């Protein structure tokens, strides 16, 4: 008896992961930087300036202490914000 032919592995192509939105996209979806800052101030109970939010936009990074508040404001899943 001969050898069995080699079986091909059944590789599946992984689904392309949807990219997380940039901070600029999050802010633009909400309005202006100033409006986003005002709404965050309302939610957090502390003053959040537009300059602070603009710095996040430039760095494309939300501080960990603010991620939950941004999630509550925008509805974007926490996994995408982290």
C-alpha cells in the first residue's frame, strides 16, 4: 500500500478587526472640542477645559482616569477606548 496524500490544513482567514476610532473622530462625532469638554465637565463634576481635550486629540490618547467618562458620554465600548 502507498502513502496517503498529504491533507491540506483548513486555514481560515481571520476576520479583519475593526479599528478603534481615533480621539479626533470621537470628538468630531460629538461636536466641537469645546462642546465635548463642556459635556465631560457636566458628567464628571469637574472642569474639563477645551485645551485639555485638545491635548488628548493631539496625542490620540485619553487618560485612563477619563476613559469611563468618555464611554458614558459617547457610548463607545470601553474596549475600543483603551
